[in-house]
C-alpha cells in the first residue's frame, strides 16, 4: 500500500454517545496548519452515517464506516476505510472517531499491528466525557465506556459550560482516580479542544476489558440502493443494549423544520442526528436526550437522519418522520 515516507500521526477521539466527539474534531480542523493535509475516519453505530456529512465541508478528506463497530469482521470495514484515506488523501495527520458504543481495543490492535506499523503512528488519544453522564449508572457500568476512558492519554470534560460546579468537581475527582494516571485532565466548552493537547505519542495505556467487545456485523456491508429508485430508505441496527434507526431521503423531499425540531427534542432518544433539507434550508440537527443544537449548512446530495435509543418502534418512528414532510415533488413520488 502506498503511503507517506514516515508513519502518519494518528489520534483516536473517543467518547460515549453524546460526548461531543464530532464537535471537537470540527474545532481541531479549524486549527489545521496551512499546507497540511488532514483526514478523518468516522465510525457510527447507525447504518446511514451522519458525522461524515458534518465534517465533509471543512477541507479535509473524510471516510465513513457506518453500521456498527468498524473493527468487526476481522477489521475489514476499518481497513477498507483506512486504506482508502491513506491511498487517496495521503494525509499528514489522521483522526479516527470510533462509534460511541464501540470498544477501542480492537481498533488499537489493528493500528499497531503488522500491516499498519510502518504506515500509521499511534499518537495522543483523547476521551471526551460529558460530566452529567457520570450520574447515569448505566453509563458507568458499561465496559465499552470504561475502556474508552482506560486507553485514552487525555481525559476531558467536554461540556463544562453545561455542568454545575458539583458535576465538574465530581468529574475531576473521578478522573483523578484513574490508574495509570492520565497525562492530562481538562475541561472544555463548545468542543474547543486545543490541538497542542494532542502533541506527542500515545502512552499505550491498557484496556481493562479487552474481550468485552460485541461484534455487530454478521454480514458484509451491502451497497445501498439509489435514492432515485427508492427515495425513502430506512435501516435498523441493534447491539450493546441500544438500537438505531436511520433514514436516507431524496433531497427533493422537504421537511418542516419546526416539526422536525419537535421530534428531535422529544427527549425519548439517546441521540437524534440529521443533515436535512427543510422548508427553511439545509440544517444539521444534533440532539442528546432532548437537548437540541441546530446549525445551518450547505446543501447536500440527500437528507439523512439517525436516531439511537435503548428501544425503538420502527413503524411508529417511520410514521412520525414521514409526517414531518411538507413537500413531495414529482422527482420523489415513489417509496
């Protein structure tokens, strides 16, 4: 495989659902030195992939690996995405964002294995934690969450501005109790992660539960049909106690923005993400447990929505999303 003359510095950006990984990467991209080429490999639990659309308009190469943990099926989805980025983008720096429900041990094993040892160099990794989630015993009991924290060199409270003093104090105490000790424990707001915090090599901290990973891919990833043929497509995934439902929708189908905001803010989901064509333009929707962030964006080739929760009713959700449509043009009357 063609690659740079020296291994590519590669950073893992880890964190549980809603920790703010994509927002932090967006802010890191704004700090890219002039003349450098950067790339991002994004893995999502859901089948349609939203984070890649969030990142793709920022002058870097982005490759998505949707549909579960990218290290499954002997690491094949991850290797395909990684090989594609390295061969075509030839980056000077690489960021990898694994799914918030995934286990990092196999990802690290792949990056440090025989095939990639001369291609990528594992540099400082960071785990983002929303301090408010430390009040959720289900999160604290998750072995995936535990090992995302365990292997990270940096441990960062990602939403300090949304937390109480008590929540931040609890985070500091909890973070300081980790052994081996973290190289840095910090707090940020709005995803403002300083690039200089990522300087240096990884400390290669060990996972505590490396065998706890559950494989999500039981079959090879299938090619999705054209939206010209099927303008409304829905997909379902399940694993680690969570379920996801995702949609790809023809760009000529327009959603009512207020109706979609109401659905996203309903509070019944762990995550609601979307890049959507609405009657007020194209918008990015990002909701964590009902707290919604909206960001206006450039037009995309299609609308995408992803919902993750501990239990989802497929038919009901599909009906709710269809009910938010306001325009059905002749180009998208099927499906």
